C-alpha cells in the first residue's frame, strides 16, 4: 500500500476517500493515477469536475469524486493548506468522522480514534458489545469507547502513539479478527476476549434493519450520427451518477419498454426514420440500494436534430475518455463481443 506511513494530509485524504467502499487492490491503481494527474491539492482544485469524474471512472459511488473535487477547492479557500485538526477537517466535503480521524492522527498526530469496519468488529468482539453498529446508539457507544482507548504520547516512525494505535487496530481487524474465520486460536488477546469466552464471536458485530432495495428498468438508446458520433446525455442532480454521461433513456419501475413506446418517448430524435440496428440481451447492474435492469437499443440516424435538448452532446467514439460514463455504459461500449447480438 503506497500510502502506508504517509504523513502528507493530501495523500492520506486521497487514499481514504478512494478506499471508502473500494478494495485495496483496486484502490491502489486509482490512488497512483490521481497522484500522477494531480500531485498536489492545488492541481486537483484547478481541474474540471468532468476530468476528475473521468479519472474516477470504474470506482463507482461518484459522489465521492465530486466531493473530492469540492473539498480541494475548499482547501484552496483556506490558502491551499489542509485543516490541521479533526473538527476543522470535518467541514470538508465528503470527509466524515472516519476520514477526519485518519487524517488528523496520521498526519498531525492528534489523539483521536479512527472507527472503521475493522475497529467496530474488533471492539464489539473484544468487549462483547451487541449494540448495532449501523444505528446512532451504536455509533455513540463505540465512538466513546474507541476514544477512551486511544493513547497519548509519541511512537517511533509515526506522528504519535495515537497514529500507531489507529494503524494497529485497523490492521488487526483486517488480518486477525476478520469478518469470517477470525484467528482466535493464535490471537494474542484470546485470554481476555469477552466474545471468545462466551461464544458470541460469530454473531458480532450486530447490524440491524437493512435498507429496502428497489428495482429500476432502463431502456437505453445508443444513437449514432451519420458521422459516427455517439449521443450522450449528462445526468443531473438528485439521482445516481450525477455529472456522468449516459444515453437517451426511457425508465420504468416495472419492466422494459416496447420499441414503439421508446420511439414515441424520444420523438425529437425521429427514430422511426432512423436505421434500427438492434437490441441486446438485458443485463442486471447491482448498486448499493438498487438493482438496475438495463437494456440497450441502437439506432443510426439519417438526419441529426438541429438543436439538442439540454444536457445532450455528440461525442466522437475516440474522445469518450474525456467524459465519465457509468460502469454499465462503459462495459456496453467496450464489449465488442456483444455486438454480435445486434440483428441489424
Ligand atoms: S480472540 Fe478472536 S474474536 Fe477475540 S479479538 Fe482475538 S481474533 Fe477477535
């Protein structure tokens, strides 16, 4: 992990935001890509949001990328220097208690506890606490306990003893007290671990009341111009993928559309006069709280509309890397084997 032992708040912050909801193996290449494109927070603040989103493409949860960019601009209003304490770090876009604690302790040595999934698991098991870790009551209890355990003082090679402790407890959760098959037999705390002594290790930590999922059906229309450009539309606020580009769409919550309904919905494109190239078998795309069922239709226009509605744009196929597109669109565009399914 290239950010290990890092003391630069910009680099720590970058790694923390990238690693939220991302595996280390995948996050590492993005971390290096971002550092190469934006070596300092000043470079990141100067970038266009569309460039940041394009670089982020493939990581998902795009609000993180937008917040990354916004926070860089906030830092510029502070003279280009990161806030140097937990409370002020919390004011940055996208920086929650976990990231603020990580930056404050690893960069500045502030004795504040980090509380991520690993720490919740270790504390809930070691102290045998069944308060739900995804509810306010659990948050309060674990935050108080975690904070009481953070040491003061110094530690060689770290910004402080607190920084060393935070790193150690997270590593311990990731490697020894793991979600499945924790290594209790060789654990150095097995003599004093409460959950091990009462047999509750497997049921901790407790999570309550999962959020209900919802289904959405997307009929995407991939429209090509007479000169081979692709029609894309920037997604607006208040829904998934804000700021990314996808195709013209007809959405439903209970099933895919028929071709006549699709062509009527997009009558400004005069699809009835266009060449219909075919459709593809539907795919399922799973997001955190939604299941998307996605079907693609492809048309080639005989005449392009003179004026495009707001948000639409023609993009040359070779310039697609200039905008961010959702993963499901990227896969569709990249997977040439699926083109065989077109019947036109
Ligand atoms: S004994 Fe098992 S459950 Fe307890 S802290 Fe060690 S690894 Fe975790």
